[in-house]
């Protein structure tokens, strides 16, 4: 598992293999949850599912796309990060911390 950020802005990413394929679990903030799912396979555009009221697919999509390109296999990225009553600045910080995870895949 890799992490980025501190306190309630800390996010984490865990990788599991399923045969030759990969699943990435994203969580963090004050409460991890499932807010979206992104599926990516080599040579095809990523497919995202956004649960109503959630925007987690925005940070899940780059995880799936980068991992798919790097490892040349099917990838699923699932999860979500939540901070109660987050301001725009707090959301931006969570997104930035999530981007730092992508750099380390």
C-alpha cells in the first residue's frame, strides 16, 4: 500500500492481482467508501461508473489508465475519498494527493 498526504487529507492506494489483471483500491480522507469504478483494458478507452453524488471517478480514471498502460493488462480502480463538508481547497488537496499516488504506481 502506498500513501500520500497527512491527517484527514491522507489518501492510500492498494494493489491486488487477479490472475494477470490488477485491481486498485483507493481510500482515505475521513471516510473511505465506494464512489466510483473505472475499468481499463489495453488499447481501449477507460469506462467509468460514477455513483450519484460522487466524483471519485475523476481520480480513479488516471489510476486505471496509467496502470493499464504501464503493466499492459486489464485494470479496475475502485474506491473513494471523503472529508465532511470539504471546501474547494480541501478537495483540491485530496485530488493533488491522489495524483501523487498515480506517480508511484
